[in-house]
């Protein structure tokens, strides 16, 4: 049976811990968090934060990922996966290739496509943070446990 354990808090903040555990259970049911076993909220704070205001998250995703709407669904998935790996690896192509189990030249090809779609926005720190948040939420939303 799935279960969620809220973070350890002072007795006066027990309601907040319960609220986070309840949110975690909902995310477990949707496959955003692992569906099996016990989820400790303290281990998933960034995911709980990210999904704390889902309408706002949906707006962020729609705005930031709009350039990906111009390509096919299969290409969009590959480009989104590559972009997230590239952003998380500190823009290191060999690391992205290892992470995605593809050739570095394939990574470079996809990055050229992403440069055409996003332009200079890929090098803006605020946009990069928005992209990481939106792509992370998207990857969690398609998780299959």
C-alpha cells in the first residue's frame, strides 16, 4: 500500500506536515512520485514545491516550452529530454551523451535544433531556470513506475 510521511515538524506545524503528505499521496497516485512503498516528503521537497501550484506550473510550461510545440510529438520528446539533460549537466555534451545513451554527435545535432527553436534564450540564466522547472515537471508527469 502506498504511504507518505510528512516532514518532521514542531507539533504546532503538524497540519502543514499533513498537507504535504496528502499532496505527496496525490502525486503518487498520478505517478509523479513513486507509486509503491513509502514516500518521505523530506526526500521530495523540490517536487512538492514544483507541484504546489499546478495552474501556475501549467502556465510556466506553456510559456517556456512553446517553441517545442512547432515540432512533431516524437521529436518534441527527444528534444525536451536532450535539453533537460544538457541544462542539468552544465552544458556538457559528453555527459549528456552518456546520460541519454546516445552519440555525442547526436547531442550536438539536437542542440543545433534547440538553438534554432529557442535562440539566445538558452543562454539566459532566468530562462534556463524556467526551462529546468518546466522540463522537470514534464518528465515527472510522464513517469511510469
